C-alpha cells in the first residue's frame, strides 16, 4: 500500500513538471563542476581553486592549484577563449584537458556530466532548436503554462554578453537570472528564450559571432514560436533587456508583435553611446571637467572613431596612436567579449529608425542608477514616439535601479561593483506590463 502511495505521488509531480526534448542535433552542455579562476591578462591558463568531490575532474585526478592550459588542443590564452571553451563543453564528447602542475604538465581525457535541464512547477519546458540563415543551430527554451488552448507569449531578448539565458540548477545567483526565472514562473504566459551562437547548447563561438548573426537567430526563433499551435500569434510581445531592448522595436515591427517592453535601452549610435560611457567613467574616477575634456579629445574620441568609423581593431588603432594604449581597457580584438565586427555592424545599423515605425504599445524601464544607458536616450525615444503620433507609451525610471537589475544607493556604487539588493518590484512591473499588453489584466 505504501509503495502504491509513493507511485501515485510521483505521478502527481510529473503532472506539474514537464521537460521535453525532441530528437535534436545539439548536444547537452556540461559544466566544470569546479571553481576556476578566469585567465589573467597577458597570462595563459585558468587556475582551479576547488573541485566538487566525485565530479569528473576529481575522478580524473585533477587538483586544486592545477592550471588548465589547453582544452582539446586549444591554448587557454585569454578570457574570451576560456568563455568559448566553457560553453563548448559537451556531455556526449570526451574532452582532453592539459594542466600545468608545478613545473610539469599532466593530460587526461574527461567525460563530463550533462547539465540538468530547467524544471518549473506548473509549466511544460521544451528544449528545442532552430537554425538561422548563417547555418548556426541554436538552443531554444520555451516554457508554457499547463493549460489548453492558444496562450499569449513573451519573446525574451537579452543583452550582448556571452551569458546564458538558462536558469539551470546551480547557476550562480545574479539578479538578471532572477528576473528571467520570475518572468518564466510568474507571468502565466509562454516565454521564449534563445541562446546566442556559442552559448549554452548552441553551435558557434560567441567571442567570434557578430551582431547580424545574433539578430538572425532572434528572427528564426520568433518564426519558430509563431508556428507553434499553442501560441496566440496575435498576442506575442517582446521584452528586451540592454542590447535586446534596442532590438525590441525592430523585431516588433518586422513580426507584427503586440507590444514592446524595453529594459535599460539606448537610442544613439554606438559611437555616441561609448563616448558617453567613457565620460561617465572618467567622472567616477575623480577627473575634473578639464581633465575629462582633455582625455576625451586626445584618447577616447580617436580610439572609438578608429574602431567604429574607420573599422579597425583596437590593436590597429593603438598601433597608429601608441598613446592610446594606456587608456584602452579592452582586448586587442574584443570588447565586452564580442568581436570588433559585432560593434562595427551595430554602428551602421539603424536601430533608432525602428522607434519611428512602432505602432503597438511601448513600455520603457530605466533605473535611475543605470550608468550604462543615459536617461536622455530614453527621453529621446519618448520624444520620437510622440512626434510620430504614437499614443500608448510610458517611460518609468525605477528608483535606485542599475543596469543589472540591482538596487544601489548611487550609480558610482554600481560602477565600483559594491553589493546591491534585489527588488522583485522590477520584474513584477515587467510582468504587469506584459499582461496588460496581451489583455490578461486591465
């Protein structure tokens, strides 16, 4: 009798949590199951600080203090390579790892465990895949309330960084991760997410993929979602964060979506945007206004003009103007983990023009302590909407919120990386807007 009771309880759990994976090309990603320091500037290798007991690395004989110098024959030369290697770990493939231990090397083959998939009570979770016009197959995650009929949906478009949109068990806590999880579990809507090329289970290398590659992946994902029989295609809205917030109006226009939520957005060209960031950083670092003007004119304007207007790499710009080397904190060929081609394509892309064509409701969220995106950019969007006769829009500046969904006393605390606080009111507002746009609440 007890055995029957346990079986019935287990079946009840299965009825509220469902994870589906159809026959697919993509392998399941793995994790190191260890704490590993990222490579230091100008020094190859990633040092292991601790290893989970019983994990594949532990069983293979690796130790804390070992420095991983090669993975599958590729030198761990910098943080961008390390990021690509980490996202490239696959449970179905043997991984050859070479470490430096003291003054000697050691090499072992390791078969990593698959990363557990997301599970959400009361939701069906679908791990699917889609290919873009670039021939890259990317992971799609769709969560759906366990209801019959056609349901409204949210397309989530994240920022530019090579970070996963998956809320898997064991993910280190970030407030962006919390935002995703809350949106998925509390919106009572279908939520679509897509991993960038080279991120999560997706094919490709994020540190080499471009802006246009990312955009084509988003387009393919939306087409895929609209073909699902359980989706109310007249009630799909797009929620974009950071870079995704600037793409949101473009995608809404192209696919006839029902609404736009932009979280932490910008309006100007990337050249103008980066100069504004550098000016704010110089101020945070204690420069007076005369020093700021001097450094902008002598260093940062030539640096970003060379990169974004003349289409050079950072290294090429610095070789032309050696004095810029002291002020360039980016990699020779990357910024924020993405290649120069990403930003050069972004510079030439008409994102601002998409706002002039938006006809559907618009909600814009900006934190008052967001030092990445300016308040003026957000107000420019509202001005453009009003000038073009748009009727249903709102800009809300959330008190003390920074760019990373975290509450700080001031913007400088955020810039300096001081601990902040999580405020669920931010995602609750996003959910409220999404439900209002799709008629779920008045």
